[in-house]
């Protein structure tokens, strides 16, 4: 899995605003106006405090990733924060997608400080070892008799943390090719949506489907 990371500066976005939309969006999203309008609408709702998940489905080469990347440009220009992960076939490392999403955020001192205030049991280590590479240490991980309970608590800590961060700037989470996402990351993202329904967070996933589509991996709206 390749993570694109956490972007904090809207000036990093490519393209130039023209009449409220970027030139890049006008150039490459011809014929995708309806899907782009849906993304913009859900982003506005998320910014108002309604966490939302949206999956964009289609066959390989249908332009799903390109559409989402152009929306990412707009989200950055709006001042939003963006965390991205791309999943790959035959890569099922534990929490691979989640680490691609949160590790770059954890490397930001202020964001890490917020997580320390929420995680007095050091549960984040169950999901990523990156905390041991930071300048300021996290608490030692408390031992739990039930490992599954400990993981669930870790998911809840991450969900609370991302919700707090989204109060500063709305957070856009992008997971490309979610059909190959590892199960632990899916559980963590599901916990985020269930436990933080008023967070200023929009989760956008792309999913490759052929033939009859299966139920969505993330509960929410589906755009085909």
C-alpha cells in the first residue's frame, strides 16, 4: 500500500481557481459533473458537522481516481485537510491503509500532542509503531486481557482524535481501491463513522467492481 499522506497547506494544491472551480477540474472531469456535484455537496455537509462516507464505484479505467484527485484539489483550496491511502492487490499488511492515513498526521507535533491527551493507555501502538519514532514519547501500552477489546478501544481513540482535528479544518479521507483494503483499517474507519457522526469528516472511497456489485465495504452513499 502506498500512502499519499496528510496535507496541511492548501497552497500545495495544483491548479488555479477559476470561477469557483479549478482549471484542472474543468479540464479532466468532463462528463462527471453529477459526481463532482455530489462530492461538493457532501463536503459542505461534512464541514457543517455531519460525518459522511461516499463510495465511487466503476470498472477499471472509468476515471474514479482522477475524479477524486480533482476533488482533492478543490478541498485543499477550500482550506480542508486531506489524508490519502491507496490500496493494492495482494497487500494485506495489518492496518496498512490506516497507517498511510494517520502516520503523516502523527508526525505533526501539534496533532501528536492532541492524541497524547486522548490516549493515556498507549493504545495507538496497537495500530502503528510510528509513535516510537517521535520526539516526545507516548505512554507505555497498557496490557489488556482481551486483545480484540484493546483494538476496539484503539479504534475509538483514533476516531476521537480525528474528530478533534477536524474542528480546526474539515478533514477529507480518501481511500483508493478500497476493495483491497485490509480488514483492520476497514474496522477502524467504520468505528470513526459510527462513533463520531458529528465530526467534520468526509470519507471518499473508490471501488473497482465488475459484474454484479457486492454490498459496499463502508456504509454510506454509493455513486456508480
